[in-house]
C-alpha cells in the first residue's frame, strides 16, 4: 500500500460483554485510527441488524447458556466462542486516506490487510472478494454462508467475515476470523427444521473453514493473529 496512507494506529484489547462491545460508540466525532481486539469470555450468538429473532431456538440457547445479541450491521448470525473466533474492530475516520465513499469499495484495503496477515501466519493463497455480495440459501441465517466485499477465502472457503457500520465521522469494520469452524455448534442454536438442518450442515461445511484446520500445528492464537494483523496495517 502507498506510503501516503501511513498514519499511527491505536491498538487496544478489551474484555466486555458482547452486547456492550457491539454497542460501544467508536465512530463519533474525534474518531481516529483504532484496532480494538475483543477478548471473548462468554459464548454469544450475534444476529445481523435485520435478522429475525425467530431464527433463534430459544430453548437451546437457554439450555446452553448462550447470550443472544444483535449487531448494528447486516448479515447472518455469528457464533462467538472463546478460542474459536478472533474478533477485531477496525475504525478509520472519514478524513482518512483509506476512506472511500463507495461502500462496496471501502472494504478493499482491509481485505488486502487480512490476506497479508494470513500469509505472515503461514497460510498462503488467500484472496479477498472484490465483487458484489454473494448470497446463498443459508447466508441470511449464518454470516459465513455468504460472501461480501473484502471478505477473505482460502482454498475457496471463507475464513474472515467483515461487516461495516459508518457515520459521517468514521467507519467501523467488524472482523471475525475463524480459528475453528463449528458448523454443528451454530446450527444447533437456530430454529431450523430437521430437513433444513440436514441440508445446511454439509453446505456450510464446504463454504467456510477454520484457520487451525488449514494450518494445523501452526499454534494460531488470538495473540498471534492480532500481532500479524497489526504488522500488516498501512
């Protein structure tokens, strides 16, 4: 990336409940470049901004002690479990050289950072999606069932999901990098009938993957992914 984008980044690690983390105001006046690493301590199912609550099986989430929260950006559900997902929020102000008024194109620089991050972690061959949103039968249920601009695949399987919320002052990109892809775990929480569940499991198993499955023995952790990501930033 060109040197004219080089500005300092503030990097912070926080431990908040998932609802509070999603509700935090990071894009108000005075926003600056920020990478916020969320340490996940309690499992939570995060619904997209317009996803129906009827997608959730309330009995199962209650029995398993899973919090259900809603994010302010679109897409399907993401299951946040300690050790399974690296959650990074990335903020840029509207005056930043990385900013783009074209929402679809605005993901491009971040997708490139994730590609470089994975290469540094010993996972080559990643690519960031450059086209329009790709929806599937299951993407309105599960985030990793579809593919959006800037999101990253390895061997054709999605490993990093990215959503965006923006104000006039700043853009907040929410990144979920899979360390482990637990298809059964997320489907168990959704109100699917037996036939839908039987169809969804193999379909979703083919379109996403965990980084630890792609690079077994590499010792991938939250800390390792965060360090490589920060090193790849412009």
